[in-house]
C-alpha cells in the first residue's frame, strides 16, 4: 500500500502534465481569434453602432421579432476591429414587401461593393452570409452600408415612414 507522501509525489508530477494536455486541447482553437461582433438593431444597445438611415427599434410580425427598419435607401453600421483581415458577415433581413417588385440590397464595406441580395417574394426574415475580403476591412473603425433597391410608405395610416429593409441581426466574425 502506498503512503500519503507517495500519492502527493505522484500528483505533483502528473498534475502539470494533465494541465498542459488540457490547455493544448483548448487553446489552439481560440488562440489569436477575436470574438464575433454582434449588432442587434432591434435593441437600443445597437444605437451607438447605427448611423444614417435607421428608425427606432420595434417588434415586428406575429412573432414579435425585435428589428429596426431602414427608413432611407441606405443604412450605415459602424464597428471596430483590432486588425484587418477576412471576415464573415451574417445578416438577418426582411424586405418591405411589395407584390409587384422584388427588393434588392447592395452591401458595401468602407465604400467598396462586397455583395448583393435579391429577396424572395415574401416579407419573411432571411438569414444569409458572405465573406468580406481582407483588403476591404481596415484596422480600427469600419463602415458597413446596406443599400436598398426601393423604399415605400407604410400601408398603416398611422405610420408616415417610408420603409425599405428591417434588420434583426448583424454578425461579423473574423476568419
């Protein structure tokens, strides 16, 4: 039978090895990676990130989805990154639906075109993503601009706004 001192000696020798193995298994997946930037326009927390072209946050649809309408053809979103590099942009957007025309959206980063989306004939929210090339993302402050194909006066008599796109989520993930 082993003594208490022998057990302590064994654990003193093995414990650092176990810690190193666990750290090696966990750290490489996260080392050097930045966290995703999440902007939820349907909340007041997003106010500081949103620039020109946005209304106030509101609940939309039968599911009461927290979103914010673009009330102009353009809506600006600002965010900062510690270094330039490839990013993935994920958006959840609903078009202002008109049966006779499909809504489109151009996506620009720092005044450079990076993609386009033509929405289905529906007012449902759509989630989609695209990669942003590293030459477009700058270290420091960046501007994401969403440009709608059209805007239209709300069909509610009590709402005088012109609406184009409703956005619930913007996620920018370093690659």
